C-alpha cells in the first residue's frame, strides 16, 4: 500500500503532465492560426491588389497581375514586399521556436 506522500507526489506529477499537454495544444493551435492567417493575407493581396495598380501610360507592357505591381516603382510595391517579408520572417521565427521547444522536450 502506498503512503500519502507517494500518492501526493503522483498527483503532482500527473497535474504537471496535464498542464504541459494543454500548453502544447495551445501552441499548436496558435502556430496553425498564424500560418493560416499569413496564407490568407497573401491570397487577399494577390487577388485584390492587381486591380488597384495604376500603371503609367509609358510603362512597359506587362500583364496586369501581381508581377506588374513590381514593375512600377510605386509606394504600394514596397509596402507589399515589406508585408510579405514580415510574414516570412514571422513564420521562420515560429518554426525556430517550435523546433527549439521540441528539442528541449526531447532532452
């Protein structure tokens, strides 16, 4: 038969494990939400920005797609590139944090 101290120790161990599992699940949900939000933002930009691009009359003839956005040297081009770079950077940071936590957990 187990003593009260052993039972209390087992309860504490189980509580720590449950807390860790909840935090891990929350981290997965946050990562998934971040990736989905980033992809949605890129999709929305790809769909709606080409319609709003006003190319000068003497600009080279290029199809009016997202690639045409970068032909003109307008401010919107730099904003889009900055947003896309930020999204990519955020994804890299999240991936590196996830890998670090996974490595720390495996030790």
